C-alpha cells in the first residue's frame, strides 16, 4: 500500500508540476524563474534554483510529520514528492541543461523527445507564449518525432 501511495504521488506530481510551472513560475513567481530563460545570471546558480528549496520544504514537512505519527500516509506522500524532485533534478538540470555532462550524445527516443520539448519551452525568453510546461510527459508530437525515426 505504501508503495502505491508513493507511485500515485509521483504520477500526480507531473500534473502539479505542469500547473505550477505554467501559472506560478510563468506568473507571479516569474521574478525567480526569468533568469532560467534569459540567462541573465552569470554565476553557476540561478534565482530559479530557489525553487529547489521552495518545493523541498513541503516534502520534508510531510515526511517529518508522517514519521512522527508512525510513518503514516503523509510520510509516503512526502517520499513520492521527494523522488519526483530527484528525478526532476536529474532530467532537467543534469540531462537537459548539462550542468554535469551526462548522456550528452544519447540516442534514446524518449530522452530526445523530452530534450526537444524543453528546447521549445526555452525558445520563448519572456513569460508569455510558453509551451511544453511538462517534465516527464510532453506533447505527443515530440515523442512521434523520435520514436517514428527510430523505427525506420
């Protein structure tokens, strides 16, 4: 049952991420997200990196309070959020933005589709007219680009 809670939370996080990215990060919180699009920050860290802390706080709170009550469902929801955050960091920061050179020359159609959709997202440097706000699931046209190419 606990594994199911983690899995459902992880899957649910994709929808939450899309919504938060589109309406909060490209809305009221654009002040923190802007440098991720226009590359105005010259250092290694961006204001956008504060989102790591912003999203980690509720995750850790859920795990803390869930562990204080005998490792109840709150703990496992926090675990699902944490695992999603770890996946996000790996795919977004390491794989897509190459903060650590890893899988740079992959031919995996799924990873190529994710990378391409993210490039489409970043072609807009302003907060309006954005597209592809998802993380692990992006519009099907990007998957078709690489999966059909792989089958030829």
